[in-house]
């Protein structure tokens, strides 16, 4: 880092990303590669959370809490701008799972109606549908998932093939957590329009990672979590529902503050008393990520992921389960080491080398999962791969 900077470093320079990294309280020596699960919050998010928590508990009166009405609406507006939606189309939820389940349980469907999911959907958009199907006689069809995808067309075709006149909804994962396939969101949006099918997009692995536009994706609903790539507070999330679809969704939870006249997607966030300070932290999260800018976040993620994939793929014993093509993938990198038990390597990486990651212990997605983000350095992409190389 230069001692006397003449101009602010731009997002094209390593100096800039060193400054970004300093905004996170990650432990020294820890190479944190698990963004797909939970990200650390930035200091601005933590500071605002702490500030509002103290203020709340110093004076929990109704009067002191009035400020949260303003914060909530400000947050809604910022989330809407971030996702290219209208404020009335945004519900502030607790996570992706809740958003998905609001859709699963909120839409009128009848016996024989068909729902398309994929074999790699997260349980919140798979088991949830299977439970509803059992209750109401729906038919859930699962598109097989290639590992890795050879092309966007292959992924598109796997969904299109399952459409029949009885299809009512498809729940697609934008980028899968299992092996990091990126589904062609916009093309699937056109497909859904053509057949008049509800299109739910699971954005757990793209909200805060990609510069998502729900309009460009053409989805009817989109759910994300603040505690993943967005780097916000735990147990916060967003659910977008397209304006023309809102009237078709029944609320799953109805309690105090409910009213039939609640405007837009607000009727899906009536959960009883909420953790108000968390909403203030969530707002700081939008400010922080928008200060970098989503196009810059996405471009940096591509750089980090490409470097790490190139490094890993150069190790002969490594079998990549994620496509090396950025257009077919996202922040998730899944790989296996030939001749080594996944769980052993997973444990050794953390306990001996301070590399935090995720694993799938068995099945077709078995392997080690690295998911870097903007608080990681390029150097860490080299160090992590060098450690793997030593272990094989
Ligand atoms: C694709 C996908 N969908 C949904 C979820 C659920 O996220 P949350 O636990 O934040 O609700 C996850 C979590 O890893 C995920 O990867």
C-alpha cells in the first residue's frame, strides 16, 4: 500500500481491495473461503448494529422505536434499487428459506398441478415443495443436474423438457450451492413467460455476489439472505415478488399489524415483534456493498474465483466439479482430491492450515467447497491452492 496516495485507489487495483479487506474483522491468519454459507459482516454493519442495539435497549419505548419505521422503508427502497425492483415489491424477511417458503405455501394450487425443481435445489426450495405436494396432491418434477454443466443450453433444456400443460411453477437456483452451476436466469424467465409459469429464483448464492436485476431475470419471485454474499447481519433476508403477482400470494404468517390494505409485499413480513436493530444493520450492509458497487463486486469475484480455479486445476490430483467457465458458474468452487477422503482433507485444512471451507461428505456432489469473496486477497487464492497441493 502506498503511504501517500494522490488519488483514491480504484476497484481495478489491489490497493483498493486491501482497503476493502480491512473493513472486515476476520482473524489474522484465517483464510476464510466459505461465503456460500455465511460471510463476515463488515465493520460498518457491525458498528451500526451495535449502536442501534445499545440505543434500543437503553430506551425500548414505543417513542424511541418509531425511528425504525423510517429505517425499514429506507432499507426497502435501497434493496429495491439494488435488485432493480420497486419498493412495494420488496419484503424484508429473515433468510432465503423463509422467502422460498412464503411462495411455496402462499400460492393457490390444486391436485395434479406440477412444480419443476432441480435435483440440486436447496431443501428450502425442494423439500418444502415435496411437503406441500404431499398435502395437496401436487406433482414435483426434478430436473437432473449435470456436474458440471457443459453449457447454459444444457441447463435450460433440462428444465424445458419437464414443462407440460399442468406446470404451474418452476423453482430454480441461480447458482447452486452444491457444485456451483449457474442457471441461465434470463432465458428461463422468457421460458416461464411463454408458458405462463410462476418462476421463483433462489438467489442465496447470487444476492450480494452478482449484480442481480430481477427485471432482466424476468422472475416472479426472488429470495436472498443478507448473511451470505451480501455480508450483512445474520438472519436477515429479502423476498422480491413482482407487482402483478403479489395478489396471488397468501401470507403464511398473520399477526399484529396485519391489514388487508398493507401495500405490496409488506404483507409478507408481518412476523410479530422484529429485531429492529438488525434492520438498521441490514441498511448499513446495502450502503457498504453499494459503495463498492455491485458491478465491481461481481468483477472482483470473477477474478478471485478464476485465479483459485486455475490454481486448483493445475494440481493433477484435483478433480474439478465446477465449470471453469465464469458464465456457467459463480462464487462456488467444488472439487475432489483423488485418493483422499474428503472429510480428512476438510478437517486438516481448517485445523492445521486455518483454511475455512465447506464439504459435502458423500453423494454425487461429494467434495470440498471453496467460496471466496471481496474480503479475500489474490495472495490467499494462491496460498489456499498451495496448501491443497501440499496435502495431496
Ligand atoms: C441455494 C441455496 N438456497 C437457500 C439456502 C438457504 O439459505 P438460508 O439458510 O440463509 O435461508 C442456501 C443456503 O446455503 C442455499 O445455498
